[in-house]
C-alpha cells in the first residue's frame, strides 16, 4: 500500500515533513499546498509533486494529511480532515482557541476512532524517551523541571511564548508524570519593555509538582528535563558536542538553531505516523493532549493561581506509550 500524503504549508516544518514523506518507503507526496507560489512551486519541483495555492480544495486527493501551516489555520484544516475521516498529523498547537480544541475532541469522539496525531514530537526524541524509560522503574513522579531556552529578539508576548513554545513542555510534564496538570501559577520577567521569561509552577493531579522555565532571549537554544521520582532521579542527557580546547579554555558550542537538533526526531515521528495510517490505528500524541495542554496555557494567562477543571477524559483517548496520561 502506498499512502498518498498531502502537506499543508511549505515553511520550515512543512518542507521538513514533505521531504521525509518523499524519502520514506510506502509513502507518496501527493501535493503541497501554500498560497506562496514561489516557495510552493520550488518545493514541489524539488520533490517531483504538485503545488496548489489552496490546500482545502485538495483534501479528497490524499489518503492522509500533514498540517504545518500557521497556527490560526489549524482548526479549519483539522475539522475538514475529520469530516472526511482523513488521518492527520497536525503541528502543535492543535488550535489557538481552547473552545476550538474542545470542538475537535468532540468531533473525533463522535466519529468513534482516533484520526488526529499532534506534533508533540519530543515523545520521539531519544533523550526524552530515555527519561521516560528510566522512570518506568523509579516509581511515582514527585517533581519535574523543564528548562527551555530560545534565542528570539524580545518581540513575542507571553501568550505567544506559551502557545508556540511552552506548550511542548506542558505536554512533556503530562507525558512523563502520567497525570493531568490541575493547577498553575505563572510568573514573568520583563526587561526593557519586553517579556523575557515565563515561569510556570504546576500542581499535578496526584500531588506532584512541575516547574517550567522558559527564556525567550537566551544566548543559545537548549531544552532539558529533570525528574525526581520515588526511587531515584533522572536527567536528560546533554546533546553530544565537541569540546574545543584553545587559547587556554575548553568550550562547547550551544548553537541557536531550534530546528536541526530534532531533524532525526521529525523523521521518526513521520515514520510512526505513516505506519499508523497503514495499520488504521492512530497513535502518538492525540487531540486530547492538545486540548489539555491548551487548557493549561489559558489558565496560565489568566493570572494568579488557577485551577484547571478538565472534563472527564473520553475513553477514546486511553493512554498509550506516547500520551501516558490516565483516563
């Protein structure tokens, strides 16, 4: 079986996904869709496929869909894909509005089977998977500390940081702890009229605690996680970098690229998505994971200590190895 996959959006993530699809066995890049004709045609020509300016007109010409367009369009494309019962890999966030995320969950539950996989790709990252595997032997999680450093210019508001970046860390907390976040307090650090840092303190449903520290104006790009459990502590390994000895110093380059460190991870993620399409059983982070993480984002933006009251998790989203959160 050859799976024909359409890709919505030809920016950095869309191009990465399109190239992986074109190179992986059992898949065919059916088309790429983007209003930008220059970028769209160039990618289509490079990969020997068709460019279309309006991806919404091509959904019936694909067996599966990858959504990598700007966040504000995710809701419309996921909804349209579900109407066609089209297996879909959607980049995070699921939506930009919490009500829209809930509507997608309700739509998928009404269909009666999972069709949406969300791009919380850290569940496929080797460093994060090693942490998850170690925790299986260490008992109940007591505390999780996520540190996320980006190298932006200070122009992003706290909402953007939470929706575009920190939502990854919130899913990491839910995934590694195996429970929902039920309360959150947000603090910000401002410098020169710009929000530099957002720090979240989260109370977990089983009494554990998580802290998420995000710096949007750091000197290099870094992601790390440390977990304290009942019977031990586990820290994600540092990325392998050369140690350079020169001028009386030893130094390693951190780098400012958020994309290339995860290139292998994106390929593993796509392989898993394609295999799930072939098997007819969705896996990987779900629409519910997107909704639950977005609920924490909205609570954090409300100020103060905010309790997150999620509805009962539908049985459709029973935990799997990538979600792990109990129903």
